C-alpha cells in the first residue's frame, strides 16, 4: 500500500518559491566554485580573513532553530497551541543570534575596507552571505507572524498549513547555510 | 559532522581527501534536513527528488571545480 503523501507540507506555492531559490543559490555556489578555480591564490588568501568560529556557531544556531520549528509543527498537530507558540518563540530567539553574529561579521569586514569591489572572493562572499542574510530576516518575519497567530489560537490540529508553509521556508534557509558554510568558509 | 568540518577548517587540515569527505557529509546533512525537517521523507518522489538532486548536483559541481 502506497502511503506517500500527495503533496509536500504547507501551501504548494511556497515550494515553487523554494525550488526557485534553490536554483538561484545553485548558480551562486557553482559560480563561486569555478571562479575559485580561476583565482585560487586570491580565494585561499581571502578565505583566511573569514571567521570560521562564527560560521560554525551560525551553523549550530540555524540547525537548532530549524529543529525548534519542527517541534512547533509537531505540537500544533497535537493541538497544543501554547507549546507550539513557545517553540516558535525559541526558534526566533535562536535565529536572532544568527542575525547578531552576521551583523558583527559584516561590520568587521566593512571596517577593514572590504566590499564587493575588493576582489572576486569577497564579491561572491558578500553576495552569498548578504543574500542569505536577507532570507534569514524574511524567515524571522514569517516566524513572528506564525507566532502571533499561534498565540491567539489561529492554528490547530485541523488547521496548520500556514505554519507548515512558514516552517518549510525556514528549513530552506538552514539548508542553504549548510552548503554555504562548507563551500565558503571551510573548503580551501 | 559540522564540528569535524569546523576542526578541519580551523586547523587548515583540508586536503583533497578531506574535501571529498566534507562534500559527502554536507550531502548527508542536507539530506537529513530535506527528509526530516522539511518533511519530504514521506512525500511523493517527484517533490523530494528536486531538492535532493539540487544538493547532489551542486556538490558534484563544487567537487569538479575543486578537483579540476
């Protein structure tokens, strides 16, 4: 007996967006990899200026935040709005740590005079990380809206598609970061 | 897996073999997120295959660019 679900979780429209975002970042990741090939010394030297500790912490932060969102969806499926709201709030709190760390990193780079024109590595680094950062900001706004609605009982075990939709977007953000961290911060 | 990646990077232990391992572990981590966090484990293959193919192809291309 085939028990596969017909559609992915949440509204199908978000999956169109997710697939498009995956394509966009694929272009950036592959562009980075081949540009690295053509500018090996510049990439290796510039990569030394990155803060790998921050990248590592951010990876843990985003995965943990994603996990909390998984728990939130599980809680709402069990009709526990209060627990679900608490998990969303926790996910937002942890996600905000990413924002703070990333802003500190950007500030540090800009203070060093690093910008899009510095070299090809930093052009890709800033494009990738700023673009991803904006997705994280949007994701947090979505989570905030989900939190507000959950708190007032807007979601239940009969109605949680909106939460799944937002959750799916948030997990995309984590998935992209996992690749970004490895490719930009670690591989040299 | 993330901790090992960080350690390899921090101590500059990245070699050709290590890069292959890092790309593989990235695929495994990404797969886990796709299946368990995004909830695609029990969904029809046509929806699950897109992000998995994305992950695999991106990492393969990165590997090709690295090893060329």
